[in-house]
């Protein structure tokens, strides 16, 4: 495994704007690099205004913004995305509907 999840710092109502920190081994035998990336997540859930005071919030898996990880192979990118979803609770960032309900 070339990538390891360390932490993610996004919280409601802007959960998608956190910092993802992970380690990455560039080549076999090399020391792992600690990398932090700002705002790398896209929500897999939804939040939108349906005309009610609460709005609609649904949970979903997070997706990484591939363009922010050009140094990762496709295999490592998919592994990091899997690790993010294993360690960050499913959700919706909620920032699209400020001062509304929370999931």
C-alpha cells in the first residue's frame, strides 16, 4: 500500500473545505512523505432548497478531486479515496444551505 490516511479536518457546515493529510510512498524503499491537501473532497450527498425551511440533506460517499492528486497513480488515488470513505463519515458538506438542518 503506497498511501495511508492520517486525518481529515472538515466539519459541518463546510465539511468539504477541510484539509486531508495522508502519507505517500513514491517508490519502493523510499521514505513516506506526509502530504496535506486543502479542500480535496466533493460531497457524495446532496443538499438543496426544496422550498421548506429545513431544505434537503442526504448522505453519500465522498469523492476526491482527481486533479488535486496528479502525482498519484490511478490505483493509489482510488485507494486513498477508499480510505477517506472508511475514515470520514458519509455526509453532505451542508455549506450550500447555511443556517438549515444538519445531517
